[in-house]
């Protein structure tokens, strides 16, 4: 495992290109595009203001930079560095911007969600979509890029409109049986659209492409409801994380619950492996040191190392009782993600912030728990194999696979607190992001 040097970053804006050749990062108003393997700078672009969001086009030829404060989007071309495009939303303002799947249209959402403007880079034409809903996830594209669903709110009712992305024609428009729609997401096969209600109402609705309601699922009433959802890559399962600290799995045939995964503070099942992170002081052979040691040597020698021990069950995990009278209580299933082969589901219960739970989907049982010393900031599956990378806000990266798990100290000077990470599409490297810096971790193929 090799690490690059630390490079400057702002706003956690570091993104691999879809084709895997480039890495884009932002330093305030500058956009830097590097070669993935050498990190040599290929292009340097200067924007009009501090960049708040970046996104690659699907073919990796363009990069969109959004400056929400100014209501401006700038687009840069990798093939023609002299060409660029500026979209100014003017007094309408800007709160969100994204690419269409073809990489030639940009969808801008104006302030107060008055409309979505579709700008064409090819024809310079403009289309408008009215009444978009202000919600967590209001636009969703099918994986094949053919259709777009938009959540709408008009006359105090929720609607969904489905558009054909090739010509932006309206395909279907239907109202949803939600009180206050909170998000929409397509199944990976593009056949089913999941629509879920605000967390004050536990309700998830499943619609077909032609707008028919296939099923409605409610687990309980009169309590905080859905917090997160995830489709399995095969579209066979829909995992729903709730504020009651459970994950419920629905199947794609009847859309009924097949099981629910609880996240108790005590793990008693002897078949569950619990990996506990423990700190170990580094052994320093003082007679071999030259004093004073170099800064890099000192930071790697005297920083606390950590490793994993297998705990004897029963194990009691650190449980935090949420503050009942605060908004957005830290409770329930805040993160969940399926492995690319559909075999595992990783979850995080916000009441137990230091643990990652890994479930065996074939046996529908808890397989592994990783108990960390610090709270989980982010985790993400390798796109090619069942391998999970985890970061906890320190300078270590943790990797789990069915073969075992490792804790790796990033060998850098100074304070490097990893709060986000992103896999390369090949699974051969990971971008590790902190508030002010990032580095790239290169993995050998045989590694855990």
C-alpha cells in the first residue's frame, strides 16, 4: 500500500473522473485536474469565486463548477482548455446543479425551488421544469440514463414527473400518496421508483415507470420514520434504515418485509465476529535514532498505531442516548450501503457511533462488527469486490474484507483528519479527504 504526499483541498471537493484517468480537486476558486497515476497537474482552471460543488460529466470530458453564492455555474473542457461556458442564473439564484446523464445538459435548481432550468451545451437551448420540491433528494436518474424523475409540490400536494432525458419530454405525471415527500430513488434496473415520506411519517411507496403504485410499506405509526434507504445492485432488495435503530429489507417480488436487522448495544451471538480497534504504542529503538529526528520520522515513530483484536462475545458497544428535546437527534440508521456483489450490507447506527455493522445478505444474519476508537465519519465499498474502506476522523484508513481487516496509518507530517473517502472505479486506489488536504492511497491487488 503506497500513499501520495498531501495536496491542498477545500470543501472536500475531490473527485475521480468516471473513466478513472483524472482526479479533480478544488483549492478555493481554483480547479486542479491531475493524472490519477502520477498526480501530475494536467489542467489548472480559475473560477470567478470560491467553488462550492464540482461534478464530472459522464464521459469525463467536462467538469461543472457551481458557485451557489453568486448563482453561477462554470463548465470547463478537458479536450479544449480554451473553451469554457458560464451559466448565470441572475436574480433567480442557485441552490443545486448537476449534469444530465448524457453529459451535455446542466440542470440548475433556482432559489426557493421555483424551477429547474435545463441548459443545453450543444444547442444553447433552455427548458424549464416548474414546481420542483425542496427535499433531500428531489431529482433521480435511471442508471441507464434514459429517464429522470422529479419530485414536485403544487397546490399543497406532492407529485412525481418522469421525463425522457433524450428530448426532455414529459412521459408521466402522477400524484403520490405522501404527506410531505422527502426523497426519490430509482432501482438500479430502472423499473421501480422508491418514494418516501418525511421522517414524521413512516411510509415508502414503490411506483412503476408508467406511474402505477406497486406497493406501500409502513412499519409503524406515530413515531419518527425513515432515515436512509439503499437499493441492492441487483435491484432485488430495498434496505430501509429507520429512527428505531432497525434496518428492514423488502424483496422485489411482493415488496413485503423479509427480515429486519436490529442494532443492539450488546452483541451476544457467538457466530458474530467483533473486531475491536486497540491502540499500541510504537516500539522505538532509540539507539538507532539520530536526535533530533526529522519531523516525518518523528510523526511516524511517535504517533499511536492501532490494530484489530477479535473480542470475546458478549461485547457491549458504546451507546449514546440521544438528546430528546433537540432537532435532528443522533439516533437511528444514518448510513447503509450494499457491497457490489450483493453479498453484504454495511450499516451505521447513530446511537452507537463507533461501530460499523456488516450483514451477510445470503444468510440474512449479522456477520461482522467493527468497533472503532473514534466515531465513524464515512465508509464506502470497493466498486469491484466486497472490500469496505472506513474513516473515523483521524489519520488512519481501515479496510475490511471477508479475509479480515487492517488499520493503516497514513504516513504524513502534521494533522491529517480523514473525514471522507472515495474509491477509484478500478478499486486500485482511494482518495482520502480532510478539511484542508487530501492524499491518494494506492493498493496492490493482493491486499486485504
